[in-house]
């Protein structure tokens, strides 16, 4: 049975760090409020020369180096982003070009903060369907470009960055001991649009627009949605919360992460937290957290790793994999 295993991981962050103190000069907020409500202490913000494509390219190169591969070895690129450089071409195709690739195929995946979970599931299906042997799956965002910097309820929450993994076809026995993606669960429900959306776009206003969010409403739904899809991947595989070595959740808010882990019965020491350093980087948050956990020597070969995300739409999903 063919599985897709992660064989390399990388990340890239903009040079500039903005602390909560920096926001005190911009809007009526405080370091204490932001830390207490979200767990965020700082975030990286892209400079003029840094874009979704440049950050995505840097993360992709780091993941390739980590895997000991070159762009010649890749035949598929999927970029999860809600903040592409241009409406088209896809940022994935721009990254493909920057990597010097004229072979294979590349496309963007739009599921906002759930983008990476959607993208890795999509790449896994391409690999298992025989369409590709090795894929770069990238989450890259520059949410700073769609924030309303005068709205304290949203501007303090987000950051920019990119993370990437290399997925490779491997032969498995069809058991949960196999290396690679063991199960995915994806969901969406457009009836929640008004709770989290961007108020512009090419087909409506002809502008890029700004992110708008009813934070309390998002919070209310988040834990239930996240735990539902996780229970689905548990049911599909027979894996339980105690079996999980590392829980790598979407990094939106420490309180949502803590409440989800608690509801599922996942021990605190197994939860990867980067929201304090990165803020919410949307589709980049899960691969960025993965890259940090690997660099810190936490995630190791053979570990059972659980990913989840939830975002605008709403969209939400979970992926269970063996590293
Ligand atoms: N600084 C100071 N005060 C603030 C700030 C701020 N930055 N932002 C809001 N407040 C005020 C509000 O105006 C409100 O004041 P009021 O009571 O006088 O009206 C008060 O703080 C409480 O506001 P709430 O919105 O009720 O605060 P809450 O405890 O819900 O925390 C937060 C807000 C952090 C946004 C929370 O609701 C949350 O995290 N929601 C989930 C958001 C999220 O995770 N989104 C991303 C998921 S999807 C994706 O990743 C794209």
C-alpha cells in the first residue's frame, strides 16, 4: 500500500519582529491583554521585499535541504495561502519558477487557516493516486497585508511566515505502524462566512480588502469543530489520544489549543506551541510549528503526530501521520 511520508521540513520568517509593546503605540491595547487572551507575545511582519512567494520559496528550499533533495526530485507543489502575491498566476507556480523547475505541476489551495491541512491531504491523494512521487507542500502567508491596522480586535492576532514539508511515496503494510499519512478528515460549512472573512476581492469590490472577524463567535465554535475531526481520524485508525506523541495544532490562540487538548485528553507536554512567537500565521502555522518541533529535537522518526486547523469559511480538518 502506498503512503506519503514527510521526509523534510523547513520554515522562513520575515526579519522584522513586532512585539505586543509595539502595538501599544498603534492601538488601544496592552501586552497584558494580548498575552492573557491569546498567548501571543510577538509576531514577524513582512518588509517591502518579503512576500508570500519569497517566504514560501525560502521555506521550500529549507525543506528540500532537510530532505537531502533538489527541485529536480519534486513533481508537485501545493501552496496553501489566502494571501497570494497575485490573483494569478498561483503563488505555487511562481515558487516552481523560482526553484528553476519547468517540470511537474503546481497549484494553490485556498482554505484559509486550514489550508495546510487541506493541502497535505490533497498532495497525499495525488501521491497515492500515482500522479506524483514527491511533493512540496507549503503554507505561506502575509496576513499583515490584509489587516486593518486600526482594528485592535484583529491586528494584534496575526503574523507572517511560511513552512514547508517534502512528501514522498513510501510502501506501507496498511497498518498504523506505517510511516506517512494514516488518515485525514476535512470539513467546511459556509453558513459561518460572516464570522471570519475578507471584505474585498476581485469579483466583488475589485480591492484586496481587510480581514473581519467576530472573535468570540469563532472561539465558540473552534474547540467543538477541532475535536470532531480529530475524533474522526481516531475512529478511522483505532488510534487514541494516549497513543499520540505530538499534537501540532493550528496556532491561533493558546486558550483554544489548551481547551482542545484538554477535551481530547492529550497531555500538555505533547502539545507544540509557537503562537507566542509567531502569532496566527494562518496556513503557515502548522508547518512552521512542525519545523520548530523538529529543529528542537522533539518530533523524531516513528513518532505519531496529530495536526489540526480551523479557519475562515468555516473550514476545518485533522491529519494523523507517523513521522
Ligand atoms: N486590546 C484590548 N482590548 C481589546 C482588544 C485588544 N487588542 N481587542 C478587543 N478588546 C476588547 C473588546 O473591545 C472588548 O471590550 P468591551 O467588553 O468593552 O466591548 C473586550 O476586549 C473583550 O472582547 P472579546 O472579543 O469578548 O474578547 P475575547 O475574550 O473573546 O478575546 C479574541 C478576543 C482573542 C479575539 C478571542 O475571541 C479569540 O481568540 N477568538 C478566536 C479568534 C481566532 O482564533 N481566530 C482565528 C481562527 S481562524 C484563523 O486562524 C483565521
